[in-house]
C-alpha cells in the first residue's frame, strides 16, 4: 500500500490488461522491460489506454549502438538469469539480445 503522504504506487501486472479504467494516469513508465515482452505492442497500447489525455508515456530501453554494449548486456542478462532463476533466460545466451535490440519493431 502506498504511504499516505505519497500520491503514487508501483504496480506489477501481466502486460495484457492493466487493472485500471481508461484515462486514469498522468504518467506511465515502462523501464528496461519491453525487450522481455513478446507482446510489446499490446503492452504499449494498454499503457496508452490508461493515460489521461495529454498524459506522458515514458519508455526507457537499453542503448545498443555498439556491438560491445550489446555483448555486455547479453552477459549481464545471462548472469541475472543464472542468479535469479532456475533456468537460463535464453537458450541462445550470448547471441539473442543484440539481435532483439537491433530488430524489434513496434
């Protein structure tokens, strides 16, 4: 529950249907997550649905302008997956994210 002195809260959801009515929020953020979501277009559309008219959708993703950055992000994702999960995040560890970052179209 949010602290009474704050007018915001963090909410996790499944990415398909936000549990809020349309035109509910002034700001919605999606931070470093879209590359993990197969239905990124649905997630963006749903985020826009709950924004008030004139609201702001903030999306921040990795910047992979160089192959070196892509490789570092691949390695970091792989280590996070090995530490946080029972399974490797990708069967193609070391080669999947660079391709995804550079080719994902929404």
